[in-house]
C-alpha cells in the first residue's frame, strides 16, 4: 500500500476502534471481524469478502506498532491539507498550514519561498523533503530498500505463527503452513488490470511516477497525481483487486525450521511477504516459532544446546550409589550415580543434547531428586527406625547449630 492509502483510509474505523485503542483491543477487534467476514463463513457473499480484505489491510498496519506509529504520524501531518491534493499549484503547503490563520504563518500560511528563504535562499530540490514526508516507511523489518523503479515501493513484511513439537525443534523439520495475507493477485497477475487488458503508461509523467514543478527560481519533483506515483494508469481495473494488483489470499508455504530453534525465535522467508508495487521487491515473511513442551525433557537456560531432565531417586540409591536408565530423544542411556550423592546433584551425559551447526551435539544434564514416600508399610517403617537408631550419633545439622550459638 502507498502512503496515499494511509492518508485516505481510516483503518481505525475499519476495525471499529478508537485511535487510542491498545494493541490488544485492536487484535481482539480484528479477530472478531475476521471470524464474521471470512469467505469460508460467507460463501458467495462479495460484500463480506470486500470487507474482509479491508479489515485485513487495516490490521496489517495497526497490528504492527511501528507501522501504526508511521500511519498516525502521516495522517496527522496531512490532516489540515487534504492529503496529496493539499499542495497548491505552486508547490506550497495549504493556506493556513498546520498553524491555521493567525498563527506563525499568518493568514496566508507559508509556501516554499518562505521555507527556502529561511534556509538561506540558495535554491534546492524539494523532492528530498517531499520524499521524506511521503515515503517515510522506506524500510521494513527485512531492512531492504523501500523503493524500486519509478513510483514502486517494497512490499510490507508479513508475520505468522507456527507451533511445532519439542522433537522437531531439537532435530529441525520442514513444516507446511497456510498463510492468509496480502499477495499478488492471481486473477490479474499483479498488473491491477482486468484480465485481457494491460495498464498504460501515464501520459502526464511518461511513466516516471514523478512530475517537475517550478516556483520562481526553484524547481522540485513530486509524485504524479494522475497515476499516484506508479507511472501507470489502469483504465479497466481487475474486479478481484480493484486495480491494486494485490489481494488477500491463502497461500501454502513450506517453512524449514533449523535444528535447535528456541521457543519464540523467528524464521525469515525472504521475498514471501507482501508483493512490491510498481516492480519493487516483495517484503519478507517472519514466522514466530512456538515449541510445545516435552513431557520430561527441557532446554538448559545457560546453554540451549543442552537438554535437561529431573530423575526421582530413592535414599538408598543416593547413599549406596546406583545405575539408572534415563530417557533421551533417541532412546535411553545408562547413568551411574556415585555413592553419597546429594539430592539436587546434576550429572552430565556427553553428546545426548541438541545437535549444533558444526555437527556436534550438546549434553544431557540429569538432576537427581530424592523421592520421599508419603506412606510406608510396617516393614519399611521398622527398617527406617532401625537405620535412625544405628546412625543416631550422626548429626547433619551440627555445624549449622554450632554457628547459630556464636
């Protein structure tokens, strides 16, 4: 979408929220409308489909905090001038300007002569200033250039969510997803013209997307009003995308999730975002990965390549030592607990963790935890009482109590 779309369209009204709504309120409003207007819920209802596309477009801007900020600033900047049409024939700002009559600009506002005169009167090109105002969103999350050929603009980045299993996160996986987002209109192939027709070169700007204006000794460029800076005019718009070349559609994509991905990490698919306008490159798709927790295994907070597991053990196993069988992602492994181990001790099993990029694997960290039985039969009770009698000369809290008396 172009900056002019931002000026002319009220995305808050499309979603039925106020301009001060929180991001959560915007998300809730979008989800409610998307459920009501989705084409699957309204088969054959063209009005619902048009509203669904408009709501999706609105959320694509307001749902992203950075884009929403740019949208608000752009609309505030042109609130007093009626969008692109607010520039006078001489290239000045609208009469009265942002300050209104009686303000710093006086009843007549100010024009470019005033602006350049204050700068020293040395002449210049207004296109840089205008480009800064109208083309502020020239970079997206992918960091690529915002503009392509004359009037073209890089497509917006798109975000999606993906939930995978713990095993797939550790080993890596190729996962198919379906994405409903703005994409190149399949009906017109992205041209914006009805199938069988083609756009024509704008006669006003000769396809450049820009026109030159003169004011006294100064000249500057501004977007062509006839073609809205695209360099093309669509006489017979495509009924699917209404001449925009972009429509909301469901796409099937394949996401390659790298081995060892963490919960909340993003996978970037270059060029799979919103298509560019006027021959500019498409944006990127960012897929946020959510990992389903494993039943017994976890990831170490200190080193995500290490897997963790807590194993319950008995007092005799800690005191006398034992050999345990511990589950891993690839089966089981035998682990020897040294005699006299304390509850909470962590033992390391080499090479049973997450595979690193260099082909080596992290480790499995096994924490042994004393399991205290809640109930004992008579034989076990008698045995423990006999043990307590045999070890009554041992006081594990002797040092602690001695320190407390000092």
